[in-house]
């Protein structure tokens, strides 16, 4: 059964109380080198599944954002989403150059092992738990059992790192060369394409009391905001991570996100309840260039 959508304020991004944020911290941007002219562009994927008529509230109407000026930053090439077939696509474990994700096309379950009789880890919806955005899951490995293809995927569940096996007929597979890495000590977010660093930006991370969790996660939902200059900036990008300290927060379930900020003077500091804040220009770049299901590595 799909989870209900918490309020936007329920994310861990609300800042720790600060006396002042007047000291501006300059964001660091590594200007990316242009991709070769022959690099493939993103391929249009099949239409997203229509919103269900019962059980899940339809996603709210979202304001159209202005097109960001990020032409120098390359789009990570991808292959079209395709329903897997035996002997067809063969997703492997994530590497620094390419990863696979599976867009959930029908309600299903994730199991403890690649077997129809294995115990259920979690119910899996085509829509994410935060805003009912179409959901893609990072593929960690694949296995053929009898006539079934099974994929072990990273789930947006507690505890962090929860995985389960999903049958291939419930997923539409896609490969991407994009990935993100957040360094908590450096307080930076780096964008990679095919293993090559394309940009590095200053970010806000969690405080020592409410730290940003570390580990391998993935982008879960990409949610445009009605107020581009509001506290969360133009986008909230949820990841499959939850706070290790807060089981719930202001009506939400403690899910971590990467999002914009109305307080750019705090970039480079540890000042959030666990979310990663980034300049609004850069969150637009991530929202446009990095697909759902792409890996997000958070390191100490």
C-alpha cells in the first residue's frame, strides 16, 4: 500500500537555529569540460504510468521552472527504458562509469531472495513515498531463476541500505553514467559523468547532533517547488536515506533530501538537520541532468 505524502516541511532540511547567517560562504564550482560532440543525449523513455484512481493521491500541480543556464554541464547519456527480457538487457552491479535503475511500472513486492515464495521485504509502488513522483530504484545485481529475471534493488526504507529482489516484469530498465558524491568533511557535492568529475559545489550538511547519514543511496523523487526562492529552492530531490537520529521530523518520516536553499550564506557549513542544501542554480542542474535511480554516495 503506497505511503501517504508528508508535508514538505517534514524533510530534515529545516536549519538548526542560527543566530545569524550574514557571513557569505562562496560556493566552489569546477567548470566542467564540454562532452565530445558524439556523446549521445538522453533518450526519451516510455510514458510514465498513469496515476492510480484509488489508494494514492495524485501528484499535486507543480509550477514550471525557468530554464537554467547550465549548457556547459553535460547530460549523462542513458539508454531507453525497456522492459527486460530473458537474454536481453543484463544489468550489472554499479560501477564508477555506469549504473542501472528500474522504473517501477506496476505495484509489486520486494522479496528477501530471488524466489516467488521468498518472504516480503516491502511493498513497492510505482510512486515514491514522499510526493507520489514516479519511482525508479537503483539495481545492485541481477539473477535469472527459472523463467524469471530478478533484480536486487536499493529500497527507500528503514534501515538505510535495505534491499530486496523484484521480478523483472515489474521494472523498466535504464542505464545512466551520472552519479553524485557528497563529502561531509569537505562539505561539497561532486557530479560525475562516466567516472569523470564534471562539477564540484559547496553544500550545507547536517550538524554533529543531526548528521547526514553516510552510505550508498539513490535518487528517489524529483519534486519541483511552487516557490523557486522559498526555503527549499526550486527542487527537492529525495534520496533513499533516512536520518540515523530522527525517526520522524515535523510530520515527516526523517527522509533525507538534496534541495536548494534560501540561505546561500550558509553554503560550506554544517547547519541542517541532515539534508544536503545546495545553491539554487546547481539544484536545477542536478534535477535536469541526473535521473531518478542514479546513485548518491555520501562519504565522511
